[in-house]
C-alpha cells in the first residue's frame, strides 16, 4: 500500500544526488544529508533546535493515500429461483472477507440487503421511491399523495419499521430467525462468530417479490437509510472503501426508476463524488451472451437465468467494476480475482478532507 511516508522518500530521492536546495512555497529547504539526519556511510546528527526551526512537514504536503477501513455490502436476490446461488455465495464469502482482512486490516463492516420491498410492501416503498405511491396517488388523489393505497396512507410518515423498507440491512434470515446483531443492521469485524452471523444474514430466503429491485435497494441503503437516525446508521463511512457485491439471476425490473447511468451517479454521490472509492462486483445472468454459462430461464425447475443487461452495464460503468456469470459452478475464483482490484482501489484511495 502506498503511504505518505513512501511518497516522501520518493520525493526526497527525486531531488538529485547533489542535495541541492529546493524552493517550496517561496522558501528554501535544504535536502542534504544533514537535513535528513544521515546518509549511507554517515553518522552526522542535526541539532534539534536547528531541525525544528527549519522543519517542513512533508507528510502534510502529500495526500494520505490508502484505505484502512472497508464497508462490504451484499445485495442478494431473494426471489424464488435463487436458492442454489445463495448457498454458493454463503460458502464463498467468509473466505473472501478473511482475505480482505489479511490484506487491509480488521476495520470492516458487512451488511446484507435483499431485492424486494420487505414485509411492508405496497405503499411503504413510497417513502423512498415514487414508483408505488406516486403512480397510484398521482392518478387517484387530487392533493398528490394524501390518500390511501392498499389501505395504507400514501403520504410519507414516520415510524415505519426498518424491516418493511427496501434497502434496510437484514437482521434475520428468510425464516425470521434473528442473527444476533447487537443493536445494528450490519456486522462489525469485532463481532463474535462472524461466519455464522453472516450466514444468517445472507440466508435471505426465496419468498421475495419476482420484480427484483437491486438498484433501488442499493441507493436506498447508502443514501436514504444511511443517515445518523436512519435504519442503516453507522454502516457507510466516508473514510472507508465501499465494496458492493450483487447477485441475481435476472435483471433489475422496471420497478427501479432510472437507468445504469443514474444509478452510477447516485452511488458515486454517496461516496462524496469519489468514483474510485467504490468497487462493484456482480454475479449476474448471462443467458443472452454467446459465451454465457447460463441457459435461458426455465420456470419449471427454476434453472438458468434471464439476461441481467442493465445490471451488467451498471457494474461495468465503474472503474473498479467486474462481474461473472451467476451460473459459475464456484464463486471462489471470482472473489479471489476481485482481490487485486480491491487492493489497487485501496492503495489509491484518498479519504475526504
């Protein structure tokens, strides 16, 4: 990882062998053996008073590069055709996280979201997206959104449970068994029994809506629900690299408003405009491609896939974006290959401020 201290050394070496003075901000800094303290074959020392008087904080001049924190977000399709793929993901991710920990350190968050609107359904989704309530109320309510849809008020209101909201971190498996997270919707590196907790979180089940909304779910997770008092509070950190892994055997349905370009812009905005602070990974449907591994979707046995054309374009729009077929027999190789991009993104990461 390239750190400021490494860059300082490179700057000093780049000043030439003569040890000539360099002008910085209108002043002169003597980059000599004396100013550096010692050189090869020299034991000269510098008087502390003189050193303090002529000291230039070179590290303050060099951007502090490299990430020490990582936020991992998994978007898991929980529709009826996803059971086998979910099991493969669950088997592969703990090793992936362990590799990230070995490379980048032990300061990471892990959150799982699914792709349907949650237990609330219907108008609950209107709080963060205008698709359900907006279309209904726009056609049926004279005052905009102050009426009912599916026996629920369409106007935005407070107090909706997080489990009813698309994009809220999972705290229970698909059968409702709680995962033991301590008062938050994401896993911390210091939490005990992390593998078991992740397995619980990622076991999202296959009872979700057939209209998958991974794009809307991700935007809600890191924008609307990321505030200090919101459902996912504390997960997303400005000074952390965001690694998103999305798995689906279909495309994002038209229920998610916008397109890959708009989705890209929303996620970059959530990272203070720093596109390089996002690594996007995808395990996606490729049945439309000549070299694809998936057969066309067969509703009889829930095999194959539908083309994930918009999701693939979304992943490809990121500098650090890569995807493979959701029909790969083993996801371990994909995650191993992704480590190189993650390490590069981390080395080049410049935290805001």
